[in-house]
């Protein structure tokens, strides 16, 4: 497997849908923004709603990660 592939894996060696969706949204926004800038032949401001969407996805990932505390740890100190 290529190394870039591992950034989309979760702890169970499956795909993390949050990471995949975040990457797809960022890629789509960047391609569309670049295309608009290319056609206008000037640098336009980055759309506020795109910044809000990317921030919301990143924040959701932080909340999800915080909620994934490992509750299966059964080791006890003797």
C-alpha cells in the first residue's frame, strides 16, 4: 500500500469516512476556487462558506476523536 493511503485509515484498518469526506471537500473547494481564479484571471477572495464548511468538518473530527476514548482497556494495576 502507498503511504498516502494510510492517512485515510482509522484504528481498525478501515476507511475513516470523516477523513475521506474532509479530503474530498477540501479538494473540491480548492479545484473550484482555482478554476474561478483562472477564468477571471485574478485572485478572488476565498469563499466564506467554504471556510465555514472546512472548519465545521475539522471541528467535527476533533469532537469525534475526543469521543473515541478507548473503553476496552481492561488492564488493572495490582
